[in-house]
């Protein structure tokens, strides 16, 4: 006896995508990110999204590098044991507008 005996299976349709996130309207994603940067980022963060996630979806690699470089990222420690700031890289995550969780509340 199989576990799926007697159960209904969901229908399959001949859609061109395989899921909700399979395809993107690139111009809409690009426009949406622009709105986020200009309006929403004052109060909302995308701390789980890295700049590399924009490559191939809405921006070229060079464009995404430029966007990342606009963000100052805290890094370190350096050879003297001090933290320092540097321009963002594709591997960096977008910063929250708040310094910590308490300030966000």
C-alpha cells in the first residue's frame, strides 16, 4: 500500500513557468527596486537581500556593483584591530535603516 493511494493530486497546467518566482518582468523589478530605494528604504530594510541578488534579475553585474558601492559597509577588523568602512560589494547585504532591532520598533 502506498502513502498516496486514494488521494487526489493537483492538476498540472501547461504554463510557461514552473512557479511564482520562476520568471520576472525585469523592468517591473527594476522599477520596484527604484521605488524602494527612493521611498521605502527610509523605514524598511532588505537585510536578507544581497546586492548579488539583483544581477540578472533587474541589473547587469556592473550596474549592481555601482549600486552596492553607494552603500558604506562596516568591515574589519583591520591590522590594528579597528573596524572600518568601505564601499559595498556584491556579496554585501543591504543595510537596515535602523542601527538595531530596538530602534526599529
